[in-house]
C-alpha cells in the first residue's frame, strides 16, 4: 500500500481480487481497467501519462479477436472488419452456411500462441488474469449483419439468428477451452452493448428468446471451469440484470451513469452481482473539478461497496482526449485511497 504521495501503489495479489469479487472482505477495492485510455488520449499526452504509473491496476487482460473477416477466405468481398454501420460482412442469410464453415479453428490461431508468455509472466507476478474478447451475441452479430438488419432479423429470420448464435457459441467455447489449457486465466472478459441511454436495444422478451440461451451455455461452461464472467455492457441493462445473473455473469460493468439508477441497482442486485463500477467519462471526468471527481468516487464506493466487498472500480469507457489530467489523477488517487479506507471501515464493522 502507498506510504506517501510518491510511493507507488502495489497491485493486489490475485487472491485479494478474488476476495472482492466473491465478497470475502478484500483489503481495498481493486482497480480494473481504470487507466482505460480512449482513442487519441495516449497520442495526445504520450510521456505525460507516466505520472499515472504510481496507480496500480489490479488485473491484467489478455484479449484476442475471435472472428477476423478478412482471414476467413469468404467467396464474397468483405468491405471492413467489424463494421458497426451500413457495411456488413454477411449481407444475405443464404451465405450463412459458408460463413459458419469458414469460422476460424481456435487450435490453430496464432493469436493464442502470442499470449502464452504474457500469461506466464502475469501468473509469476501473482496477479489476477483475464482472457477474452470484445463482442459476444449482440455486438458481434451487429458487426456481421449491421444494426438495422440485425434488429429486423430478430423478427424476420429468428431461425438464422439462432444458427449464427449457436455457431458463435461453439467457437467461443473452443477458444475458452484452449485458453484455460494454455493461459490458466481466473476470469473471462467480454462485451455486449445491450442497452442505449434509455433501455435495451431489443425487448427483454427478444433477448430471452434469441440471446439468453447462448448466455446460459457460456455461463454453464465458465462455472464448470471456475472462471469469473466479467461483462461490459453500456446503456440501461436494468430490465435484464436478473437474466444476466441467472446466466452466470459475476461482474457487471459499467452501470453507466445517467442510464441506470445507482442506488436501485446496488440495492436490488448487490447481493448477487459484483459491480465493476465505471466512472463517468462523459461528463464528470471531463467537466468536473478534481474535488468533484473525488466526491463522485466516494459516492460510487459508498453506494456499491457492501460489507464483504462486491465492488471494483474502472473507467466507464475510454477516457477521452479532452479530459484534464488532474481529473484523471484525482479519480485514480481517490479510488485507491478511499477504496482502502472504506474497506478498513467495513472490516472493523465485520470484526
């Protein structure tokens, strides 16, 4: 732990991160993906970011891209990999058989080979290790079909949607199987931006019919292999938090400020779900003063941290280039200082 303003905070050992996730009284609140530099942030500030080396990140992520369209050797041209606009990789469901047939073989993916040495180093340091990727059963089909097409597909082509989801689920589990064998992670990180500012992109019933079955498959596999499931999903996910918990999600990020009600979510789900609470990068971090940033950190901790734990702290999304560096420092410093003090207070109450 930090002794003064110049002594670096040391990362928590993996055992203490696990205590936070499993509400077993960690010594402080972990920081996970708190130094999430958004597009252009690193280029703008370059060497000035060294000032944040004092602040520990308590988990390491090793990420891959499971579906790289340009490497699939499809018989039609693919305009862009991972397009989330009008450009799509699968413009006609008649091509679905070929698309599924040409999904990659995880056992021969060189991305995995490149992670083995990194995983060995993380384990040697005694740190918590996550393996995974961005985009699961909404964001990836959105990239494959395009947003407008996909939302129509839910009503016009549900059978094809199921076939695509089933194939993706098989692929994901094969990657995870190799990951467990070769990387030995503690958790699985992934994303599905299921919500927008007001509600889900689809109705809860549509989620339950077309997406939840594959969440349940993933969750059962992860539980059988003792991996924590970390899910990033922007927007208002309140309507399906019970479903996510049932599927096996252990850690939810970011509980986006302005879309989900902090107090309600903490009250209704905090005994069943750990929160990787994401600090608001849209307004508070960009527009507030350092003291306002510190006050917001304390509000997050006071709202979500329970007697045994159940809270980690992150940036809500990539920190934007216009964000004052003094605000970033206030966020990181207060998260560690107040997070440690609050845990000590909680431990005294439990004693």
